């Protein structure tokens, strides 16, 4: 082990992790510690490392051979199972930073402070522990003003961990906003996974701190039981706003899990047009095209130019699947539309002159499906014609929505696929798995 055996977590976070041959393993995202009544210093048991694919895995400190030179070197043996926090474990960045504590300074007086960083030290072999805490004063001392003690509010200093009281206390955790700063670069699916791993109370706090559109994206990536659990802790006005920000099909699926009385309360709070879409979706069987479809695909009239179509599909809020196909209809251009005319794929848009109209390049070979088409029928059509999206019409030939390939996959995969998506199932995996707790 390197002689450099002291490091603050603030410096350790984001460091690249390598195996003994110099090949990259991932990047440090957090540090896992445990508290014990038998030890005065919290024990550092491992690192949370983000590996390619934005998967977060656990690397025991016993597998860390060096923390030096702006990098972490491991033995190369990494368990690729998704990290799941255990009840007795604490994440330094996610839970300890910004915690309110009481520290005993060199004068022997107790001072209220806020944790800014945590110092780690190797004691022997590959055993690490928390030895120091970097704090910022935030209040008064026990019975005496800070100024009389020669300290100012906001002053920072380092104290031994033994002189800190309340580090383990979970009654005053860091703000959810501060925790979300550590997750700000995650995609919705990865943020949902990180939130999934939090304790129930913490998960509710983080969900409440998310903006409506962020929470909508996260809910779409969570299992339905967790969706229901999260919105159970929010007031109806907030839930209605989040439902409006969700994809209509996902919002309808969530509403379907709620009691009829609360469904109606939420629908009454939503914008009438948004509520009308969801009421319509709730009437369809979940195993049909109507139950799978979204009511908000990309829809244009036949006179719209190709330049206009390309501008629409470039919108950031569109999912990749929805952006691949433009559905062309007679007015009105909101579902249910006027008569459905055909569709145009994004590749065809890219090959044609920008001034041409979309009505001149329609693909009419694929017949739309009706709302009562089965999942099997929809799946076969998508596979047969290599489609990303399929139009859904009513009995009068009016477009009422579209089914995309991701809608079908969500339906066909097991209910708990999100929880098991990082399981190692194939013999082609080359990473050697070791016991998670080393």
C-alpha cells in the first residue's frame, strides 16, 4: 500500500478507479461506512463505484491497493451486482455531508457545526476508518457565544472524529437538495435506480425535492408499487402537476394502480385536455394497443414542410422512440385527430429537400391498428416491418395514439425487470465476481 494513507472524501469522490494493469474500472461516487458502539471511529468498508453503463457497484476496501496520485488502484476483482445499501451502512456523500453535529474544540467547549467533509485514514493492512471531520460552525457553544470563544459563525476547522457528537444521528440528515447535487449528471433511469436504493423515508424526501418534470421522468422508470408509495406522500395538487408532466400512457398506468376515488380527485385537478386523454386511456384493456399507446405522438398536417418536421422531432422533451416517426393527419392535429393519412420515418425526412411537404413522402404501406388490437398483433407488426412506432386509430380512421417499441418491451418484460436489469446472466461476462462485503 502506498504511504499516502490519509484522504478526504471530497478529494476521493470522482477519482478514476483502475485495475492493476492500468485498465479503467470506473469512477468513485461515494464511500460506505458503518458505525459501531464498540468502535470510536466509523469503519470504512468500501467504495461505491460507477462502472460503464452508469451502473453503481460496491468495491470493498480490502480490494483497494492504492489511493494515490489522483487515482484508485484495485485488485481488479469487482462484483458487478448493482450496489444495494444495507440498513447498517451509511453513505458519506449522500448522508453525512451537511449533517448538523456538535463538536468539542481545543478549548473543550461544545460548538454547533455542519459537516463539510470527512477524512479517512488507513490504520493497518487494508483497514480504513473515519478519523477526522471538516466542519463549519453554525451556532452557539454550550452557554457561551462563539465570539467569546474566539470563533466566528461560518468558520471552518478540522476535528478528530472522537470529538464529534451526532455524526451517526439520522434525525437531522443533509437536505435532499444537497443529496441531489451528487446525482445531477444521471439520466432518469439511473436516478430512479439511485432513489430506489434509498431508505423509504429518504426516498420520499428526495422525491419531494425534485422538480415536477424530473419526478415525472423518475416515476416512469420505477416499479409501479414504488410509484404509488412515492405519490402517497405528496399532496394531490403536486401529484396532478406531475401526472401532467408524465407520458400519458405512463400516467394512466399509475392512475390505474390507485383507488377510484383518488383517481377522480386527481383527474379533477388536472387540465381538462390532459385529464380527457387519461380518462380515455383508462377505458382500454392493458393488453391491447389502446392500453399501450401514448396519446401524444408527433402529429403534423400534410402541408407541413420537412424542415418543420425535423424541427419538431428535435425537441428535447421527446423520447427517442417518439422522435423517430411523424404521423400525418387531417386537422385537428391533436388526438383524436382528423383522418389518418400515413406516416414518415425520420430517415426519410433526412433524405428529402427541406422545402418539400411531408404529405408528398408518406409511407402508406403499414396499416394502422385499432385500439382493441392485441399485444401479440402489435408486436408482430413492429417486428415484421422493423418499425419503432405504430399508429393506432379508432373505428372511424381517426388517429388516437401510437404504440412505440419501448411500450411493448415494458409490457413484455417481467414486472420486476427494473430491479434485476443488472443481474449477470450470461457466461460471456468477463468480470470476476467476489463476495460483496469482501
